[in-house]
């Protein structure tokens, strides 16, 4: 890559690339903050394309979220790591990007990876993507360290105008400067083991010294990667290391149990694996959860309706074998959800953030209208209840904003929620009944979105919105059964979060979660909530951002 600086063609350093990308980010801030589709509670890049969350970590009192970022999309596809920070998981501030694709081992993209926090630094592992002149792909597993403070940024001292710096962190940002520096001896895994294609990526460190996954001092750290075998089937590769630098290939994650047969032929590639433990709230036992994204599954009724899928199995990890594993269960029933990553919060709880998008879905209206694509989900807290991983919004209720009650007695006949009129971000919580025909409707001029809850099924109808999905397995109307075992008279607890163009629905304490992108245009919004064609008979709790 070359750039033009003061009419001179120069070979840029990584600092130049990061600074140019950051200048592009800053230039877009005013535009997106006035954009009717740009979210206030969800992470979305101000410009270009965002996809997988990476390197999620809580460190020195802040949550750090890195993410795949293409700052020049649609003109160019160079993949950087963007960087956002928060103290409360709801108010995010974008800072300078962390790394750029400029070394021989990552020149065609800095792909997904994970983070390990230490006292004075954070080590992140990622996949460097390279394509040779013939177009053949090569994958290298690489690392960089993030440190805090000092007078340097991204491995190079901050330069003033005389040094042709295009941007620097503003003094009023009230944030430290984080320095990210790639390891000089990269890549840490330069060779793919035999039997696999170059689709070998997304390193996730899941075992650390002293925890239940750490096998020995020589295998103090354990790591899983998404892989494609030479026969074009998917797998999870396992590695171990005493120090994060010297890695040994330990084979594949294997599955054992009556429900494991389905996984023997389960797509052509497995991406973004996570392995972690949760305490089963039913039995009190510690169980292992393996979560990943299989590609190439065909739709099976209400299963596997998206372009690519994401789900998990639960079992008991014994070396490389996950014993007593359950059937693969999709994590999110919505139309846009992929590539989640899990990490530990400061209290030890397991948190998750996903990408509110999917492959082949770059035709969103926001790219044309405001130059940005995609968002992440809200951070979710995970708990285990038998065979189900429950998900609920991780930010505390007060972080969302001002909470108030909407009385059912005061609703107009059409069920319009007048306090939500014109509001582009809100959270609505209420209880309906299994056998009621409950509906939430959002209108904006000629556009509308309908959410129907009835008989243990949710129907999401985007047919009257400006974006109705993409891909042969995705349709404008999504039907998902969330309660096949419930009976008439059972309560359904609904937690619906709408944030400009991002919709998240959580049912019955997080038993089911659905994420979708919803574009309704610029007209003022109206929100209606009814049951059996009449105003919702129960009081509702509403939250608006401050």
C-alpha cells in the first residue's frame, strides 16, 4: 500500500495507516451523531464496516471492545481492529484503532482474536490474513500487547503537526492513551497443522494458569481456533502453551454423547469458537459450554434460518473430549446475529457480545445514507439453566436511562404508547400470556415493524421496512418457536430494546434472545402495544436514554 502525502508517494508506516483511519473516523462523528439510524446504546463504527467483536476484556476499570473494522468500505476492504471503551457497558467511546494490516503476516487483514489481561498489559492474539499473487490464502496466528499511559501511541511516539500527524487523541477525551504494539517475533503460530486448509483462524484463549482448563505448567494456556479440514468439513482446533508464545497443536475438540452424532457432518467451516464454564443453576454443577459458528448448514424448519449460524453445546470437558454433550442449540433466533465472543466481567460473570450482522448483508440503508455498516449487540450476561444458556442485558437498568411506568388504564383505544412517540431509542418490558395475541408495532410514515407473540411463537415481520434481509435462507418474516412446552395461562415476560436501527428481544428471563436490524426511515416513530386487539391490559416499564 502507498499513500500520497504533500504530493509525494510514500510507503506508510503502521502509524500512518492508523492515523489516516482515525482521521476518517473523527471526520464522520458529527454526521453519524445526527443520523436517525445510528444507535446510542450499541457499538457501531462511525464510518466503514464493522463486524466481529474481538479482544473483549475488562482491564484497569474499563471494558475494552476491539472489533473488525474496514474504515474504507465500500471503496477498499482493508481490515483493521477498531477500539471502543466503556465503564458501564452502555456508554461507549471510540478511540484510535489498535492495529492495521501492514506487516507481511497480516497485510490482507487483521482478523478475529481474543485477549488475556495482565497487571501491566493486555496481550491480544489474532489471525493475520495474507493472499499471495496467485490469490491463495495464508493464515498466521499473531499477537500484540496493549499498555496504558505514556507519550506513545500504537508503538510510535505521538507527533505534532510538523511530523505530519493527521490526528491525535483530544485532551478533553479524559481517557488514557493506549499503546498497541505487535510482537517482533510474529507470527506465534506460523504453520497450519497438516490436514487443514488456510481457513484456520479466530484464536480464543480459554485456559489460563490455575483454572480448570489448565492441564499443566507446560499447558498453562489453552486456545481454540476455528478450522476447515482438508475435506472441507468444520472443526475446532486446540493448542496449548506455557507462555502465549510457544504453542503446541493438541488435536481437535471431540464430542461424545447421544446428541453428538449431528456434529459429525455439520457444515464446511467452523468460525469464532468459545469454550467456557458456567454453573448450572438447576443441578449446581460446573458445565463446559462450547460455542461456535458453523458455516454451510441448510435450513431445517425453524433451525438454521440465517446465512451462517451460531450456537452451542453443553457438556463436561475431559482433555480434548466434551462428554455428555447436548444437542446443538442456536444462541439467537433473530435475523442478524453472528461471531459472538465471551469474556469474564469484574465479578467473574460470563459476558457476551455478538455481531448484529451476517455474511452477505452489507446492503444496509445506513451505508448509503451515512457511510457506516453494522453494529454489535448489547453486552449480555450468561447463565446456565439445565440445557439452556440464558442471556440478559448486562448493563444495569439505571445505565440505560430514565425508567418509568406506563399504566394500562391510561392507554388510548389503539394501544399507542404516547410517551414513546418520536423516540428512537427505548426499552419496553411487560408481561403477557401464552394464549394472548400480543403485538408490538412500530410505525414511521409508510414503514412499520410488527412483533407478534402468541402460543409460544414470535413472528417478526420486516416486510414493510427499508431492509428485509439478504441471503437465500433469510426472509422478511421470521417465525421462531420459543416455548414448545408451555401451556395456556403461562406468563410470557417480554424485554424489548429498540435502538434507532437495532432490535433486541429477550423472553422469559433470557431463555430466548432475538437480534434484528430494523430500518424505518426518517419519519417520527409511533409505538403501539396490544393484546387480543385491545390495549395491553398490564402495566409496562419503559426506559429512555437520558
